[in-house]
C-alpha cells in the first residue's frame, strides 16, 4: 500500500475513534436529562450523522420535545420548535418578504425575514395536523435544504436536521403525510413507555428543584466533518446485494417475493429506501468505531428505515399485521448470504486473492 493509502487509512481510523467518542459523550449528556430511551437516542444519532431526517411517533408526555432540545444543546446547534396546526401557512414556517423604507434615500425595498425553519435542528411537532400546502413547504426544505419565497431561493443552515413528531392515537382533524414526504425521512422511530424503574426515576428528577443542563460536545463544524467520515465508510458488494434483495422482496410484483408479501403488501419500498438503509448502516458502523458495514448493521436498521415506506393492504390490517411484523418476517426468510450467485463467486475470488 502506498504512503498516501497508509495516511488515509490512519486518518479514517482516527475519525472513527472521534465518532465513537462523540457518540459516547452525547449519550452521557443526554442521559443526564432524559431517563431511558436508549434505543431512541441511538437511532437519532444514526439519523443525525447520516445527514437524514427523522419522524418520531409516540403518545404525548414521553419527553420527545425535551429529547430533541437536549440533543441540539449537546451539539451546539440552533434549535426551533414549530407547533403544526390546521391554520399554519407556508410563510409561517419559511418566512416572508416585508417592505421597509430606507430613511436615507426614501427608497422602499423588500426584505426577507427568516421563519423558524432557519435553524440547525427543527422540531416539527404534530406534523400531520397541518394542511398539505404547509407540508409541501417543509418537504422542499427537507429535500433541497432551501426555501423559496418571493421568487428567490434562500439556503438553510448547514447542518439542517428535521425531527417531526406524530401522535398515533389521535386521527381526527389530521392530514396524513403523503408517501412522497414520508419517503424523505431517513428513519421512523417509535417512542415507547418507560419501564417501571425508569418511570420512578423520571418522577424524582422532574419534580426536584435542580435541572440538569447538558454540556455541548460537538460544534456544527465538527458535525459536518464527522458526517463526511460516515459517507466514506466502505460497504462490500455482498452487503449491497443483501440490501438490494431485502428492498426488492418488499414489492408484491417481484417474481421472487414471498407469498406473505403478495398477500399483505400493497406497495413496497422504492430505491430511496435502499439508499437510506445503506446510509443508516454506514452511520451505525461508524458510531461503533467499525471500519466497514456488516450485515448486522443492515438488519439492525432495517425496521426503522423501511417501516414507513411499506403500504399494507386491508387483508394485512384485518389479520393484525403491521409493517414492523412484515419486515421482521421478511428478514427471517432472507439468508445472510442473499447476494446473487455470480456476485458471491466474485466476492469469494476477491477474498482468496487478498
């Protein structure tokens, strides 16, 4: 290997060590404020370092807002919370042009005033309670990382991270997110109830005088550098083949799809789902300090990445099936070496020559 290759390898290993240390310290700081929810925190960090957006689903009172605010404080990032309501207009979140008069020249000019979307971390609270027009404005911000107003485009801060929440038990007066917008979220994370011991700790911490304040761990500039390291984590052809097979088998029209997929699934996962799964697996491996994506990373992130990209039919719902149970059943049916035979032969040849 060349000297440049040695330097790059050493640099990447040092970057992975920084990522792992940052993850551990962020966990410790978040844990001083939030009791439990370790898996939720882990998945939020995966989403953040993979430069994705996340949707959180859970009943009220589970500290979703506090969790997001605490994470933003740990990362030294600007944080804005937007409460989505049925009367919220696009300009209420993106900003608007206002006219002002230059006192010196008397000239009247338009000036764009930034809306609450102009922050590094944006909490879109109860996103399904706002009309489609406002949801579309958020979609542009998430996908293009910019907003359009008055015929001009305004770039959003970098990094930019949207966390949206949904209440699964109240559906009256809501506007379900279209599939195109759901597909823009890298992960969908379920926030569950705490255990009995965790709930007792919550009562003690939240009813006392003193409140813990998290210490910033990573700056915005450092975060961008660490996100770049995640994108450089290698993934083998075998792992890419596993992702491709997993995604394709979610489609009922696929010839190799299992019978339960044909019976239960109306629409399967598109290519963006496979891209998202690879990025999430890269982030998980990097946060663990491992220099390559493994099949276990893909399997661990599959449910959070794919559950909001699968549309079940009435038959599945009548039988009590969910996207979670369908994904778990599909993973159990796919062998670990799920790549095409020709690809497996090529991988074996490469292993023998190294």
